[in-house]
C-alpha cells in the first residue's frame, strides 16, 4: 500500500520589499582584461648554432685540416662561452617551454663543452703523458653512450634531427677509438664526421631562424 508523506505547511507569503531605484545596466562588475602571456622565444636555433660553430672549429683540428695543434687553443673560449654557456642557457629556456628532449640535449652538450674546456686546460696537463689518451678516449666513450640513446629518442623527430644525432654519435665513437687505439686515421674520420655534424646543426638552426623571420617554413627538415 502507498506510504503516506508528511507535507509541511506552506509558509505565509512574504511582504513585498519596498521598491528601490533601479540599478543602471552598466553597473555590472567588469572583469579586468588579462595581460597577454609573455612570449618565450624559440631557443632551439641558438643552441644549435652554438653547438655547430664550436664543433666546426674543433673538427678542423680533429680532421687534420689544420695541422698546427698549437692553434687549437682557439677552441677553448668558444667551448666555454658559446658552445658551453650559450647552449646551456638555450637548454634552460627549453625547460621553461616544457621540451624534455631539447632540455636534455642542450644542457648536456653545453655542459660537455664547458667540461671539455676545463679538461683540456686543467686536467690534461696533470695526466701522465703516455696515459692521457686513455682518459680522453673513455671521456668520449661516455658521451658516445649518451648520444646513442639520444639518437634513438630522436627517431621520433624529423629527418634532420635524426641525421644530426646519428652523425654526432659516430663522431664521438671514432674520436674515442682514435684516442684509445692511437690510430690517427680513426681520429681524422671523427673529425670529418664532426664537420658534417656541424653543417647539419647549422642547417637546422638556419631553418628555425628563417621560419621565425619569414613567418613560414623556408628550409625543409624532412
């Protein structure tokens, strides 16, 4: 059988409130306009240019195209300030943009160049003359390992980046083998691969800068 419900008594009607002046229609609260978010420039072309130029100059010596090794001191300030500091800053900016791959690459290779400058300037002179090549070789092997897995990660990127990281991994490998085995030809191969790597990095950097200034894609990346 249906259950009974208790219905509360209806409340007495409230007395009408005295009418006041009508509020003007434009008195509605206004929302303050939001300030546009600050635009963060694309740091990729900077990081790539810093990497490319420093790699190019060092590879001139590694390839044997410049035979006077006394001139190789020109690499150290580039490694410290452009390949190192500028690339590190580019990586920090990529961190703000939420780009994990570019942050890892630019910060790591920026640190590579700074550590390279410190290694050549301060560490190598303290190593036994007959053993320094072993330390250098394993230093480069470690960077080959890092670059190899970055090359695997880059397989999801465009062709230009895939080529860049593959050639860079081979550059580290041949330079390392050249030092560990003391076979000059292997080091020269690493130097020529470094020149190729620098060219690819410059190309990708140029593509990014040109796209920014022209407002459209100018160079294909594949």
